[in-house]
């Protein structure tokens, strides 16, 4: 806060970038005219992070960014939460221009500019440098061509409400706002042990990442603001401002547990950014370019466009737009998995209209999903067999699950397009080994499940065995114990069923979250699309009738009830916790 700053500098304000700022060496990773390149390494300012000035290892895989709209990423977190460390990795993988306000300021200090001299006092005291200085620096850096062309990664800005508002005024918005969440005691340990290489700008840690090379070890330096006392003060200032600074980005915020190893943390970030990049490409391809425009009054992709969770899912019937969104989401995940050579796949999609536990279940939606999926693979030249199990059992025990009654007929009579796909590229069949024919390329099995007294497992296994290397995709399979229409529990072949179901890899998962024992209101959702992680969303009501979904966390495996509880309560997932509370019910449906 200005009132607690050590000088009266705040009386002198300027919001336009000063000439000295524009001519000061800027710690950007990717500028070809980087002023630092004119100097020897030894003149580089202390602790500067200049990531892509170093040759990338041959192993480094760069994402091909075919979109014309590059990524815009903000990363925030307490001092020493690992922002700089993760930025190194993000830059290597995604080629974004890294803009760290800490680095920009340290460069000014090292260059002895007027701004640097003023900033130094604040920085060394562990206080925030006045907004006007920092904002002008950021604005100048973001306006450069490399940032516009390659996309940017803003690290350590905005750090106050004022800074966030300044960005809003300039209509600068990120696609995603990543928050690294790390407990205080770890932060202090990380800060006190941090060492910087003044030659390369690389970040080390005495305990966690000590350099192997003796020469490097000998030249490492400590940042003047890395004493325990100053770290505590920086941490307090961070806490006072964090919520206000991030409030503008709650709908695109992505909180990540930063206490894990740097590789694990990066994996999560990578998953988020890759998904975002794919979404952008998808939208560009489908001609929805207007969403990406950053013209006056318009906002970026993630802010306005659903990313995984369309809103108003309680409105039944779901709008055509919502249904289409989910069909596309399932389709893309499934195609990615099939293209990766996966052959035993399952899709679990439980929006209200596809959830047989809800009264609003609509068989037409399931049929439409299956048709979209089948036609899309057929468009790629594959011969797809869509299969629905027939009646099982004999005599009084003959029958089929209620959910599937009449579905085969519906499939037969559906509109399969004008080009005669049905009978050539699309065929309708049943479930069993006899259905597998030589010309088939893949199989889509519609909600295979048990009926009272009958178990589908043997037919299913025989069919997948006969299909051999060909993909078999189960849509909303229900192979666990199910009560039949009379309430009788089907338990026959239980162990076999569960083992068999587990042999299919999940390529799509979506389920809404509710309070214990209710189906209203929606509290959040879980989504996974192959090959990305499980995303946990929380529903937030901005104003009556206006809702949005905010990503709370991601998980490599489907999250447990405790993990969901922790994320909803804002606890790091490694914290020990009591038995499940209000979300306890979720274990039953997960
Ligand atoms: P800045 O340089 O941005 O400092 P900070 O936000 O306090 O963050 P740090 O650089 O300390 O930490 P980091 O999160 O980058 O962690 P790192 O990757 O290095 O800003 C400095 C000062 O400039 C501010 O105090 C302020 O005065 C001023 N300033 C900057 N921006 C401003 C703004 N917008 N407005 C006003 N003033 C501003 O990691 C830390 C250590 O942990 C390292 O040793 C690393 O090796 C280790 N480590 C990292 N990840 C892991 C891991 N996963 N496991 C184990 N160790 C890890």
C-alpha cells in the first residue's frame, strides 16, 4: 500500500511508458533485438530470467501453434511459489514471451536507471513498487511485436486491484489465470534456499535444485529480498492483495497445487495450456473467429465461451447449443484416443438429459450423441458398427434394461444423412461375437448394461475379443451392480464385470456435482477429455440468473470425494483432513 511505502514517490505519477523504460534492456526470452545480447553474459542484470536465450535441448518438444491467436497466460502465486521456475518450462514448451515484472524491475535496478533507483527501495524492503511504474513497464512490453505474435506469459502482474483495473482499461485480458498454491512454511524454505546464477539467470535451490557444476555453484548469489524477515513481509503483502488482484479473473482462474515437484506442477500447467490451445484452434477452424477478437467491448475466448461446462444445465430440455457442445467435446476426446491407437475406450457423460438416475433423462439425446460420433468417424472413411444389446435371458427372465427398450428401432429409423451412410459406412448391430464382421473398422456400443437376472458381460467380452485390434467404444456403460426395474439388485458375475469394465480406458468423463442427496442446485462438475487431466469446476453465481464455472483444480486420476472437498474448501490436496463433510454423498456417485 502506498501509505506504507518507504518514500513519498507515489506523489509523482505517470501512466505512459517513459522513454527510459522503452530503451531499457528488457528481460524477454524471445526478442531478436534483445539489448542484452549486445553485452557479455556478465553484464546481465542479477537474477534475470532469460529462458530461451539458452539453446533448447534436443528433447524439448515445441507445440505447433497453428492458431493465429496466440496464448495469453497470467501466472500468479505467493513469493517463491515457483512462478519463475514454471515460466522457464512454459516458455520452452509453448514459446510464449515471458514478462516478469520482478525481472523487469531488477533489470532497471541493475542498469541504474531512474526507475530502477526508485524501485530498489521498495523491492529491498519487500514492498510493492508503485502501480504506475510497473503498469507502464508492462504496457510497454506487451505492446511489442514479439508478444503480440508469439503470445505472452505475464508473471507477477497484476499484484493489486489497481493493476488489474489498469489492464482492464487497456483491454488486456489473459486466456487463463494460473494460481500456484503453496503452504507458507514451504514458501519460506524455498525463498531462503533460493540462489540465482548471475550469468545465466537460472534459478537454483540449495536443497531442491543445487547446481551440479562447481563453477556455477561458486558464482551463485542470493536475492537481497530473500531473507526470512523480508519473505514474511512479502508474503503478508501478497495475502493482502491476492484476492482483489485475482477477482477479475475468477472465471478463468486455474488453481494448481504448487507444493509438488516442479515436473508434476508443470504437467498440470501443460495440460491446461495444451487444452486451451486446442480449443483455440478448434474455434478458429470452425470459423468462430469473432470470439477471439479483442476488439473494444469484446473479451477473450475463455471468458465468454464455455470451456467444458456450459451454463444453465438445469434448463431441460437442454438447448441445441448445449447438446452440440457436449457432442463435440466427446467426439474430439474420442478421436484423439483412437488416433493414439487406443482400442478399448469408454465415454461417461452424465449431463441431466443423459443421466438415467434423473427424471429428465432423454433417450433421444443419447441417440443423437451416438449418431454424431458414428457419422464423424464414418466421415474419416471408417466403417462403424453401432451396437445395442438385444433382449437377454429366456422365459420369465427374458428382457432388456428399461433404458434401452426400443433403442435399436430408433437407431434404424434415424436420419443418417443424405449420402447413404447407413448400410455402407454405418451399420446397426447387436452386442456379441457374431456381430463382428471383417469389413468393420470399429464399434460403438450404446450403454451396455445388465438386466434383471441377466449379465451382458459374456457377450461383451466375446465381442471385444473378436474385434481384436479394432476400437470398441462403450458409451455410458453400466457394468456395476444395478437395481433392476423392480428394485432387485443384479450381482451376478460381479467380480468379472468390474475387472472387465476396468480394462476400458476412460476417454471422456463428465458429471455434475450436487449437495448430498439432492439433484439441485448444481454445485460444480468434473470433466476429463483424453489425454488431459480431470478438471474440477465450481459453479459460481455472479448475479441472479447469471452463472459461471471456475476451475478449482486438476487431477491426474478421477478425484476422490476428499480431494473434491479439499478443493472446494480451498485446502491444498496434501493437507490431512477429517472425514468427508457435505460432499460425502459424492463418493456414492463417483
Ligand atoms: P518477483 O521477482 O516477482 O518476486 P515474487 O513474486 O516474490 O516471486 P519470486 O520471484 O520470489 O518467486 P517465484 O514464485 O518466481 O519462485 P521461484 O520459481 O523463483 O518480484 C520481486 C519484487 O519486485 C516484489 O517483491 C516487488 O517489490 C516487485 N514487484 C514485482 N512485480 C510487481 C508488481 N506487479 N507490482 C509491484 N511490485 C512488483 O522459486 C523459488 C525457489 O523455490 C527457487 O529456489 C526454486 O528453485 C524453488 N522451487 C520452485 N519450484 C519448486 C518445486 N516445485 N519444488 C521445490 N522447489 C521449488
